[in-house]
C-alpha cells in the first residue's frame, strides 16, 4: 500500500509536501504544493496499475 501524500502549512506561510512522515519538499506556495502532491499521486496510481497487470 502506498503511503499517504499530504500538504501541510508551515509557520512561515509556505507549504510542505509529505509522503507518510517523510518531508519530500518544503518552501512552496500552496498552489505549487498542491500541484506537486497531484503529480506524486498520479505517479503512484500509474505504478500501482502497472504492478497489477
């Protein structure tokens, strides 16, 4: 099972993207963080689909 991808705000007004407890990238605007999260999620879905065939 893939770890959950989530976006969390930081104290300085930027956003950090996490996979499980691992911070993948930080210092992003909300839009950048949401786009990155969507990209990672699509990649995971593609990998899961390929593994099931």
